[in-house]
C-alpha cells in the first residue's frame, strides 16, 4: 500500500514536537523521524525487488556486497530515500554505467539522479556497501558469536533497530518488495539459512561458498535473515508443505524432539486462517542464540528446547508448560506480522496483539475452550494500562508491551461482543484472507470489522487502542427498589458495549452506554457477577 501527498520530514518534526505532551527527553529526534516517516522521497516510489548479495567474514566481523534494488516511480523525481546505518560505508551506488551522487543524514541515504525519473517507469540501481556492523538492540541486530564448539555463529534479529543496521534498503514497513533473492557467501565449512526457498550453493573457489535463496512473496525488510553456523539439517512435510529444521550438532536430538510441535502449531493456525502463507517457500525453524524471532519462512528459536518461555510458566496459570512458547508465538507471526503487516510501527498491535491471541487460539484448539480462556486471562497481570497501544505515527517509536497482552485480551473481548462463535471464526478467517500479503493500518481493521458485523465497533476499538484506561462498568444498587443502575465510564464519548452480567449459570446481556440505565434484579450486590473472563474491563460496585 502506497500513500502519496505526505508531509515533508521538516513538517513532521515540527508537528510531532508541537503536539507532544511528553517531556523534552521523549521528543522524537531527527533520526527517529527520518526512520519512521514515510516522507516524500519514500512515497515517490514503489519497491518491486531486492537482490541482497553479501559476503560475510566471520573473523573480521565484516560485511561487503551489493543490493540490487528495483522500483517503480509513482511521481516524477530526481531523488529517493534509502537507509544504511552510519557504521557501514557506501562504496558506490550505480544506475547502469552511471555512478550516482548521494547524501547521508542520520542513517538515511538520499540518492540523487542526474535526470528525472519518470512516473510509471521501472528502474534498477545497485548499492555497494561494506563495513563492520554494530551490535545493538535487544538481540544485537547482527551478532558475531561462537557456538559451544567454537565455530562461528552469526545471526540477525533487527525488528526494532531496523534492517539498515546491516544492509541497505528502504527501511520502513509501508512498502515491501514483491519478491527477493538472497545470496550469502561464507566460509566453506559453514551453513547459511535465510528466507525463502533454497536454490542451491556454489563453491566460489576461494574458500567461500555462496548460498542462494528465493523469496517468492512480499517480505518485511526486518524479516530478512542470516543464520550462519555449523548447522545440521533435517526435513519433514505437512501435506504439500516442506518443513526444514536446523540445529547445532550438540543440540540435534533435543531439537528433533522439541521441534515436532511445529506440525501441531501449523495445523492449528491453518484450521483458523487457512493455508500457511508462504507455501512455495516452505516453513523453516532454526536454532539461534537468542529467544526467537518471526523471520518470514525462517523462524528462529532459542527457547532452551523446553516448554514454557525460557523454562517459565509464561502466563502463570499452569498451561504454558504444555507447549513451547517460542515455536507457537513466533510462528504465529507468519500470519500476522509477515503476511498481514502494519504499515507503520505505531500500529504494531496488528502483529503482536493478534499473534498473542493466536497463542490463545492454539491452546483452545489443543485443549478446549476452558483452558483457552484460562490462558488468555493469565495475561491480565501483565497489562499496565499506562499508555495507548497505538503510538504517534511517522516516528520510529515502538509501542508499549500492552500491545501484546492487552491486544489479545481486547480480541477476546470482541469475540464476546460478537457473541456468536460460528460468526467469529468466519470473521477471523475472512479478515485474514482479505488482507493477506497487504500492509494495513488500524483503520482498515476497524472498517472491516464494522462492515462484516454490521456493528459500530469504532468506539470500542478506540477505547482499547487509543486510550490507556480500560472501560469501567459502574454498578449502583437500590436494594429497597430491587434495582441496579449501570453505565460505562470510558474516555470515548460514544462508547457502548454489550456485556454479560448476573450469574455464571444464568447470564443476561446488558447494553450499557455512558448514560445511566436501570434494571430490576433479584440479586444482591455480592451475588451479582460480571463475566470478566469474557471481557477485559474493570467493575465498580457503588
């Protein structure tokens, strides 16, 4: 999805700074804006194809290579924006036989063309680069480690820091290539596992071998992955879907035992959403030295070959120890995050809230509705309700962790609002199928849910996603009259949401708004219950 007529970077900086109620230290930097904004030199072109061809020197921790970038112009222009971390050198950028001029600014690389590029035409440039990338972020972005046997072990995980920390690209979420080739040249005794279908390897005759991969679907730039090491490989199938697994020799038997969970996970998610999104590329699960990441068709894993999350009961209710959290969660991103992608980091809940909810659906598929609810509600203790889930747009700022837990609990609430499971399963399936391989925003999600349910769910979405506080159901008794008054206390003026009240064996559905209403009830205050396992709300009995 491409958007035009967007504000300039300078205008975005001014607007965000003026609107921010945060202290000055939290005001986005120029680098945040250049990374996060879909500015005019990004909006004027549509990515079509990358060929990343990189040579990796493990001992020197050095990268060198080129990226072929093919794009179609949407407007007449003489400049485009690409991105590359300042630690890496731009060796040259060429269009055919012409060496192009460029300017660097806070990680952005503005490429200038001697003649106007015309709207509607397709162009291809080659971007040569080299250098020692920095290790940064939670997982190091790109790390040069040694495995327990002393072999080089090199991995990438750069969702937050951005793919431009180790290769030049259009480092944003809104525009993805339609397909990609990845060529990785490494010492002969090592294996590279990257995204897509393995196309073969070539001995280069200088002690290096090139491993070639073909990605046949759109791909997020941060999903592009190198996994270089002394890997052992084994294969399986789920119907027509190729399954490939990689682990270090010392962990091979543990991995073979643990990775069998991948089949059940794939069966569960295919039950809800349809065919695995990257059928032609296959599914891969790869051991890595960090907990795990959702790299498209090349999911990485470092969960100690044990159930739970890093051997902990993740939601604290006794269900997490039944399955391997990383296999189930990170693979769920193949549907939400990789196939359906947020167009801006502000709307990252589309990745994380939905995928956390997929964990809950996996539990329900495997062990039934009651355990699914129990697992889901275990996430309530992790929600902070301090910031909105959706953050300001156009800056490089990751939303709070509530996007995971509150996002999943919100979707469980929506299921109860729809109040018809057959309809809910159809809605989820069709939502995914409608938007797969697209980059979308929250507005697209809300519009679809409104259209398909015939309900105005906009205030409900906005309350949960755009305000920190949960909606509070206020209840006020008049015991003499045998009545209870009720209303929603919420930030959204038009907020209204049905909710089940009464007793567990005899629920009735109220339709509260922000205005007081009254109902007769034979139940005393201490007998009157609210179905808080089905809705993520607070309750105040006055």
